[in-house]
């Protein structure tokens, strides 16, 4: 009789492995499309802003996209918390497409306020790409969370490499259609965002976050219907996300199928304040991004101090390409290390690489090969803090509040990056590049202290 009672419930359970495999394939594809959309616009954004509004505000226009991505994380993750990942990602890409269209219109009318509004909304594409990495781990097996999150981060490499080389082609094509010079790449960006939104709207089913909540609710049921798969997906998470026996990490904390009311930024902040692992995850992502942006943003200026104008653009392209390779190309390896050795260990490794990057770049003088090595190390350090910090954050909070906490993390990260970009310019002007790298190195000290801080008594910690 018991088997007849439990069989329907067990049979109705979703095939988690199949859903996760389908979700990863879909996210990998849309991440490439979205990455092309973001990068092809950014490649000419400063040039277009300088042509419309002048060189002095070109950097501010670029920063508007960063701030837009940070601010859009708030409504996007609120929608995710209430309705799932699919509508949130679709909204973010749609807003990015509207922003791209407004930038094109601003280029045609030469209306500066419209340009800033368009760049602000254009950040929706970045917001969607950032949230995709969290979507990848909603249903991930505990021992594979780091690798699957890093796989989606790695997909960005394809778009980041292909898009800048396509900007000139897009500009030539759209100029023939009557669009102003440098507006064409943003038209292509808008089209890419629309395509990504349509693909996700039609194919991201079932929603991975809603499925994870259903599994968590089932696992919380003490009846025999809560089988081993549900328990593995929804068991209580450790405070540090470290490996258990065999290298696996415990799964995410259980939560109900529906998000709790008021699961917004204030609720997210309340959860983060009570959870040391969540604080470490957010700090790792934000500090790593701050240091990376501060040093990377002023590296072209540093190169311009010692090279003729004819050589600067070529050198900047080479150095920044190596930097981007450091950020994304090795993220699958970083993800494997995160699963194998634990989140905290990889965060500390990323911090070590950031410090090494600051030391190498800051003492390189005008030696371009050594500066290039410093920028590669900078990208690798960013990858370590981003992948391990994001993985730790995702598994340290319950499914009900997870999207809001992840949105809070992206908000803090974006604002930290935008602030670093602004401040680095002043430091570069008044103190120079070596002082900038020294201050960037000092900025990681609080993160080191937080990562080395013992877990409070009674809180679970790493076993390995």
C-alpha cells in the first residue's frame, strides 16, 4: 500500500539532470549572443560619445552603462524572486535592446541626454549576462556548481573576442542604410539582445529557479516521497561552501516553492548580515571587480605616456586582449579548482593573484611585456574572486531569497567598479600609475581579513 501511495509523487518529480543539461546549453548559447551584443557596443561607445558630446564626457557615458547594469539588477532580481529566472532575464535583455535603440537615435539627433539614457539602459545586457551565471547553478549538482557557473562565464569569451572585430563591419553595413557613423554597432547590439530575449522566452522551460524551489519543498517533506535526488539538490548549505568527502559540496539550503514576501534588497541585506559565507561571497566579487577595473581602466593611459599615438591603439588592443583572456579563458579551470579545493581557498588564491598583478604592473615602468603580464595576472585574479565568490554566495542562502541576494551582489559589484573607474582617473592624474596599483593592492586587505576570519562557533565550515 505504501508503494502505491508514494509512486505518483515520485514519478511526478522532474528529471533534474536533463533539465540542468538543457539549461546549460541554452545559457551558453544566449551568453555568446548577449556577450556579442554588449561588447560590440562597448567597442565604439567611447568614440561615439566623444563625437556627440566631446572627449571630456566620453568616459562618463561609458560609466553610465556600468551604473545601469548595477541599478537594473534590483528590479530584475525582484522579478526573478517572485516569478523565476526566465522573465527576469528576458526583461534585462529587452531593456538593453531599448537602450541600444536609444543610442542609435541619439547618434542621429546628436542629443546628449538621450545618449546617456540609452547607455544607462544598455546596461541591461550586462545585467542579463551577469545573472546568467547564477541561473546556471540553481539545479547544479553540489560537486559541480563551480564548474557549471564558470562554464557560463567562459562563454562570454567568445562574444568578447568576436564582437570588437565585427564592429567595423556592422558600421559599414548600417552606414549604407543611412545610419550615422558609429551607430551601427549599437543597432546590432539591440538585435542581439532581442534574439537572446526571444530564445530565453521560448526555451527556458521549466524555469530552473522555480524547479529548485519545488525540489527544496519536496525535500523538506518528511514523507518517503522526498527521495535522494531532492535531498541532494536541496539539503542545507555549509557556511563556507567547502568540499565534503570525495570533493563534493553540500547543496543549497531548503526553501519553499514561492519566494517570501518582501524578498527585496532590504531582506537580502538582512540575510547577508547574518550569514558570514554570504558576506565573504559578496566581498570577494565586489573587491575583485574594484581592483580589476581601477588598474585596467588606466592601463591605456599608462601606455600612452611612453608610446607614440600611432602605436598606442595597437598596444592597447594587445594588452587588453591578454587581460580579457586572463579574465575568461581559464574560468573552467578556476571552476574546477573551486569545486576541488573549496570556495575560500580559491578566493584567497584570487587575492594573491590580484596582489601579484598590482606588484608587477606597478613596477613595470614603461616595459610593455611586463605590464602585459601584470594585466594577465589581474584577469586571473578577477576570475578567481568572481567564480568562487559567486558560487559561495549562491549556495550560502536559501532559494527563496537567493535572487535578491545575488542582485544585491551585482549592484554592489557594479557600483564598486564604476566608483573605481572614476577615482582611478584622479589618482592617475595627481599621483601616477604606481601609486594607483599600490592603492588597489591595499583595497584587498579587508577581503583577506574576512576570508581568514574563523567561522563563528556553531556555524559549519569546510571539511577540506
